[in-house]
C-alpha cells in the first residue's frame, strides 16, 4: 500500500521525539528523515522506527499491548499487508483474535449475525487504522488493550455504538482504532481488557 503524506508525518514526528529523547543522534535522525522522504509504501516506512518504543516519553510502556510493529514477528506480519481486509458475518459469526495483522482499513459487515474482534495481541500496520462497519440486525464486539484510543465516527439508526468500557485516552500518539460506517438495528460494543496470559512465541 502506498504511503500517504499523513503516514510520513507520523513517522517524522516519532523521529523528532526520538531525537529529543536522545535515542537518535543528529546524523541518525537526518539519515532516517531521508528514508522517510524516499519511502513510497507503508512497508518501506515501518522499518524506519522499528527499534524505537511506541509510547511517548513519560508514559508507561506496557509490553502487553500488542499494537506495535517493533518486533521481528510483527515486522514479518506487517510486510504481508494487503492494505485492507473484509470480515463478513451473514446469518452467522466471524472472529479475529490472537496474533493477527490489522490492515490500514478493515471492513466489518454484519447482517443477522455477529463479529468478534480481539485486538489485544494484534499487530497494527500503522498507528491509526480504520474499522469500516456495516452492522445491520446484528452485533460487533471489540476488545482492545488498555492504552488504545477508540474513536467513534459511526452513524446509528435505531442502533448505536458503546465505548463506555474503553479508556478515555486523548494521547494523540496512542495506537488508534477509528470506527466509521453505519449501525442499523444493531450495536457495536467496545471494551478495554487486560492482556491474556502471555504465551511463548517460537520463531
């Protein structure tokens, strides 16, 4: 997927933070900025900040939050990005959980069914992803780790979206899941929960 100006701006801002924190020397900063300007795809941007922590200075770095592309396994998953994914549940159910790749745009379509998305061990292809929802006579359940922003831009028609179980996170640098689309005679329920018991991952 080709990188946008907004994608490059996010990487550039993280590099500025790393320079201010002393994580990068001026020469390293200049070299990486040059890589940002030359990058044409999301895959080319991801390695530029792969060795930098996701959290902003002063914040608690919770290793349980899986929404990162900083590990070798996460980078491998991110390199397989197709740009978008369609998850459909019609008169049935669908789910995503464990270690899975969240594309920049995911379409979740529910018709007389349900979808369950657990992001606690997920890998984001970029800091903010869009979850495009079409929930009609059904439900969409979302679980995120603590410290993740969930933004609701959906339109409810005799239905709605409930974010009361998520954190009131206003940090612009936090991993973000933006909900958009329509909820008709259905509902979206998002909750923040502690991580599952950690498992050992074998390469």
